[in-house]
C-alpha cells in the first residue's frame, strides 16, 4: 500500500507523532535492559560477564543452560506451529460432521491447568523413556500450547479470502498443494507470532524442566538463575554460621529472597552493611 494514501500517514505531523511515540515506547522498554547491563559493569567491570560465561554454575556452564533452553524452545515452537497450521486449515476449509464440537473440545483444554496433569505426564514420559531428555520437556510444553495455537491460526484463517482456496481446488490443486503454496504463505504473520510466543513461553518454563530433568547437564536457563542465588546465599551465610542451624536457615532464606527479588545477587561492597537484626554467634547469646 502506498503510504501517501494511508490515513495514518496522510499528514506530515501525524507521521512525526507516530514516529516519536514509537521511539518513546522503545526507550521505555529499553530502560530495564540498560539498567541491568550498567549494573553488571558497576563492580569488576567486564570480568563479571567473563566469569558468568566461563565458570560452572551447579556443575554446568551458563552457555550450556541457554543451549538446552533454546533446543527445547525450538522443538516446542516447531511442533506447535506445524500442528496448529494443519489444524487451523482443517477446521477452516474442511467440512465434516462434528467439526465445531471437536473444535470447541480442543479449546476446552485451554482451561486445564498444568499442575493438574503433572502426575500423568510424569508416568507417560517415564514409560516412553523420555526422562532426562530435552524432547521429554518440549513435547508436554507443546501439548499445553496447542489449544491456543489452534485458536489463533483458525481465527486468522477465517479472515483469508476463501475464493483463493476454492479457485485452486477447482483448478485441480490438491489440499497438500493448497496448504503449502497458498495457506502457509498467507498465514505467515500468525505463524510467526505463534512461534515467537511459543519460544518465549518455553524459555520461561521452570516447572517442567525441574520435574523431568535430573541430569545436571540438561539444566535449563530458567533453572540456573535460582542456582546462582542459592550459591550466593551459601557464600554469605557459611562463613558466619554452622550450616542448617536456625541462624543459618534464617540468613539463607533472607539472602535467597533478596537475590530473587533483585533478579540476581548484588555486587559485593567493600564494607557490607550490618544485618537488620543482630545475629547470635552461639546458643548462649
């Protein structure tokens, strides 16, 4: 479409206002990222990033955890996008008895919480020999995302011109040809959006990797950050108290909570502040 004929870009001041709004919005989104990077350089400079990328965390490198997370996310996205595209095409352009009932049955599964099916998932993955495998995490994630994917793709497919599909079928094209050459290219915005959402949701998943992965080499990035906080809390409390005493437990819980709330351990200071209440050094105190 020619921008000169678009209502939003008809006047110069409207184009300037839209550009300024997008720049301000992008700056607001960038502030947390800039603050996090600046905080990383506040103490010890670039060595912080070198240590994080080269040292092991809980027996596994941080780069390996991100590789595991991205492998799971890509498998998750491929399964969701491919199955949702096929289902969206079928529910939109095929006519068969019970189509709407089956479609609404698929949508009902959007209301099923993951925690309610953890035990069946655990036994299914164990019987399928998928424990301690990245595929064993990606497939349950994809199963939980598929109802949303079917909803998204079908709603988008309903807006596509049926005349293109009907003309191709009248000319003798098979449904396979129509799906690959017409439907998929036209549905590219919805499929890209669905793939991006699937990757984002998979990278944030903590529950399923913690349930299905016991091998430390399969640790994901979502699991690695709490491990950083645990190790930092140990380093803060072990020199001061005997481990697993009430005083140590209180110190450990306080430091882990502070680390989680601030998205990571704070940089060390030359003179650390005193604790909020005096820590006893012995039972007599």
